[in-house]
């Protein structure tokens, strides 16, 4: 999954501002050493975060939480 369709990922996130917040928070987690939840060839944390959102592995945290949650399997 090297490219993510903009329409698909926005539908998955629920809107462009929600997507922006999810991607920002998850990228920050990855920058701080969190492990990716998907296998990817990309080494860029921003791209990995978008791929994780498109795959449904990340959801936005509620107001009482600081970081987005990763889906556990």
C-alpha cells in the first residue's frame, strides 16, 4: 500500500480536519518511537500514519485522552 487515495482516507477519518488531527497525533507518536501497526516499505512517519488510518488501525482519541489509539488485534 504505497499510495493512499485521498477520498478513501477522508471517508475513513470522517473529514479533513479529523484526518489532519489523527495524522498529526499518530505521526508524533511514531516520531517518539512507537512501532508501526502495519507492514510498509515507507520510512516516512507521516506516510506511515496515513497508511495506518486508511487501514483502520488508528482512531481519534476522545477529549479526555492526549494521543490517538491504535487498534489492537
